[in-house]
C-alpha cells in the first residue's frame, strides 16, 4: 500500500471571494549554532535541550526561545553547515532547508523560519522551500528598517505561504519571525492571527499612518494594543489567498482527506473502480469535510466527481481518478478555496 501522503496529488487553486497552548502545527527552525551535527533535523521538547545542543547565545537558541515563548510544545531545529560563520550563503541555506523536506512530506512539520535572518536573498530560499513543500514560512525585517525597505522585502517574498511580521524596534535581539511562527502554530488552522498577542520584547512601534502602508504592502505589523504586543493582521505575502489561515485550512483539509481515504483503503481490500467505487471515494471525502464542519473550520463545501463514463480508459486501467473538485467555505466567512484532487484508487 502506498503511504498516506501518496494517496492524493494536489493541484490547488485558491479563490478569495467577497466573503499552555495546544499546537496545531509543528514549527522548524534553521540557523547557525555550535551543534556538532550539521544539517540534521532534531526534535526538541524544551528550550533547555536546544541550548544544551546549540549553545545559549546561538541563533537557533534565540529562535527556539521565541517559539517556545508562544506556548509551543515542540519544534525541529537544524544547525546549518556554513563555511564562514555569520555569513551563510544561499546555497548553504538551501541545503540545510532541504533536510526538512521529508518531514514536510510526512506532515511532521507545518511551518519554518530562518533563525535571526533578515537578508532577503537568504529568505528567498526559505520561500522556495515553503512553496515546494506546502508549509508556511515567517520572516521579519532588520532592526531600523524603513517602511519602504520593508514593503520591498515583502514584495520579494510573495507567496500564499508567506507571513511577514514587521516591527519598528531599533535594538531588539529576539527573533520576531520565530515568535510569529510560534503564534501561528498554536492556532487552529482556520483561526486568524488578527490582533493576537505575541510574546516578544518589541517596545518601539510604527507611526499610525505607517501601518496602512505596510499592510497595503502585505506586511503584518506588531502593534501595542491594551498594553500588549499584538499582530495587526493575518496577511500572506502573496495576497492570494489574502490571509494565512486560508492557506493553513487548505493544507489541513488535504491532510484530512488523505487520512479519510487511507482509512477507506484499510477497511476495504480493494476499492472497485466502478460507479459504486467512486461513491465510496466521494463518501470518504465528505466524511473528512463533515468533520471539519463540526469542528467549526468550514461552513460548507461541494464535491464534484467526474462522470464515470467520461473517464479515459487509460485512467481506469491505471486506477487513477482525476479532476475531483472540492470547494470549501471557511466558517463564519465568505472566503473559499478550491482543491483539484488526483486520487490513486
């Protein structure tokens, strides 16, 4: 039997219509540290263990501290192998990130950031990895960056998976991007980061007139509201979909459907490639989506199956079911997304 992840190949179109914490995702951080085992992902359950391996003052430790401070219970960390400490190359970043690809494929990680990195050339490799592996990524600006510099950086990271959190602090030595990733991973995928509190030591803020400019440039902003640091919005760096919770809900939906189809396969020795068999597949997909409706993730959905008689004989012979369309609407919202599924029956 193929792995659960092999059950569905996804081509996705997103449509934005006019409409102690439990973690809901596992973050991964990639950065420089003293750890002897380079480019080797390791799972950690405490900041103390991260510091013991990577060093108290390392970039990886700073990122892990920011993530754990949001209530996350575990994370993966990768110590990059770099020829010149303090000056990683894009190739070195890419190599380190790619060690996480199997973890993304097996849904062991759901988001990633580069520890204490604000260089857009390096962040471009982060974006490429996230887009290739269907995980979200977070980024931030360098201390003292101007509004114009920030919006330019965001435009270079345009992605449905990207979440940029801008700050106006001139001397903070914490990892703001990692903190943002920690907040996201504690939220249900369909919950927004809008005005969510973030545990980070930013104490200088943008002028009120700068916030709309930054948000129009698809950057989220750290605000001081009710004497607490909060995230201004839930914008993606790409703008389509507009909000990161839509991206996360899409990925959650794919996983739920894969799990439901895997359960169907376990219950049946063989799913017949007949009209009746296709109804079994439809029912398995509907079961996953109904569960999300009950959980408050979706308000509704539609499933469009191909007509059996119109399926090419080659696909029937190969037991491939193409062009199964799922359209889902987020609960309490008018934002929709569409999945085009190809299923190995």
